[in-house]
């Protein structure tokens, strides 16, 4: 039997959005929670898991705040230029790994705007999918009753049993994800997460139930909520 080299893990953090729905002066990843920028929380959480050979952060060209972030000089942090859509930013980060990553290495893509990610959830994703041929994502079953709406009125009640909310990290093989995102870009198919690109290849990403406190900071009211979760996690 030949020894295969151990499979490596790479982190990718798209952080090149402008935070339109937040409506703040700074992009939301630089707003402070409990004395630290959101992005600093997110990167500290990922680096603490200690599985990543490197974490590539996609940073917008006009971003002046990045160099001042405490994590910016960390030896396991690299950067790539962000693009106009989230998928473009992720693609740029994947390309930045071209000389380092092998096609079978795992890549975990995690939103900069999700600072409450726990090491336990990252490890749960990694351990659940370790032998999976495709990969998958953290997700949450919905708890509200769901309505499909047309012209301001209910068209039908949707079967909630089959609906999950996609979170991040999303974990796929380097080669497969690069190919899937390049294909989606070539076909001009909009993809709002990595799983959608993999699905367009006819593959079925696995679902791993994540924690409900892994929220994506989107609107102003999410900031105090994230602060509450971060504080509470300190006592777990
Ligand atoms: N993102 C990115 N490049 C883009 C757009 C988004 O790297 N062109 C990143 C964001 O920085 C964020 C993650 O993708 O960490 C999720 O996107 P979202 O929550 O939509 O952030 P924004 O696009 O910044 O917010 P909005 O849609 O309200 O403008
Ligand atoms: Mg957006």
C-alpha cells in the first residue's frame, strides 16, 4: 500500500462586500463588536481551530482598513483581490491557492460576516464529511411556517420539512470547487453560495446541522445579537 500525503485544509473568507443592507459608513466586516472588528473575530475563530494550512481572505481593492487589522500580518493569513459578487471573491481566493493546494485538499469557505462560528461546528463539519466524495455545508432546519407569496397574498404553504437554511462554512474539494465556480461564471449562472455551484455540476452536497447562533451579520439589529452570542459563548 502506498502512503498518500495527508489531505490538507484551506480556509477562504470572502470579505470584500460593501454591507449595503447594514448602511454603515464602514463595510460591516470592520464594525466593532466587543472591542474588535467583526472580521478579526471571524479570523481568530478560524485560526484557533488549527487545521488550516492557510486562510485566504478576499479583500476589496479599495479597502483601506485591512492592513490595520491585527490578523493581517498573521503567518497563516493570505489575501486575494475581491470581485464584484461573492462568488467572484471566492474564485479569486481559490486561484490564489493554485500553487499551494492539491485538487483533493479540502477548502472551507466561511463568510467574514459570521463571527460567532465556533470551533466545535467547524470540527463537526470536518469530521462528518471527512470521507465524503462531495462535501457539504452547515445548515439549519427552519422553524417558522413558510408561505409562498404572490402579489402580497399567500399562494401556498410550503412544506417546511424539506427546507434548510444554508450557513457557512461550506466544505468542498479544492479542484471540484474551482471547476464548479469557473463553470458557473462561464455560464453566467448566479451562485450565492459554494453549494449552489456544486449542485449545478449535478452533485449533492451533504447537510450538517449547525448552531443557530452562527448568524450572518446583515442589518444593524444583528450587531447587538452577535455581541450577545459572542459573550455567551465565552461561558460555554
Ligand atoms: N462578499 C465578498 N465579495 C462580494 C460580496 C460579498 O467577499 N463582492 C462577502 C461579504 O464581505 C460577506 C459575505 O461575502 O462576508 C456574505 O455576503 P453578504 O452578507 O451579502 O455581505 P455584503 O455583500 O457586504 O452585504 P450586502 O449584501 O448587504 O451589501
Ligand atoms: Mg451581499
